[in-house]
C-alpha cells in the first residue's frame, strides 16, 4: 500500500472506506506518520477539514495516532 493512501483518504474524507478497512483490520499505523510538504499528518487533514465522524473513527479504532504532532505552522489536530 502506498504511503500516501491515508493522506488521500483524509483529504477526500473517505469515511466508508475507512470503516471498511477497520473491519478488515487494515491499519494506518506506521502510515499515520506520513506527512505532506507542510508537515501535516492524515489526522490533521481530517480535523482541519471538520470531518468529525472521520476523526471519531480514527481515534476510536487507532488510539496510537499522535494527536499532538505539530506541522510547520505549529498546529496540531487538536
């Protein structure tokens, strides 16, 4: 799986795909540290875009995701 898959899922708010992958035990762990050019991780895309359901699924299913990571502008998903 390409390391940019979770960034694209976040960018496009693919909630149904995320739910399907969680039932199939496909985990973004290891890929959650993938960053874009601005230093943003997938969770930051989801949170910044206001996709509350996606944030809820990711944090519930993957509690190891780093919620305190800061991008280049020192912003976090919180």
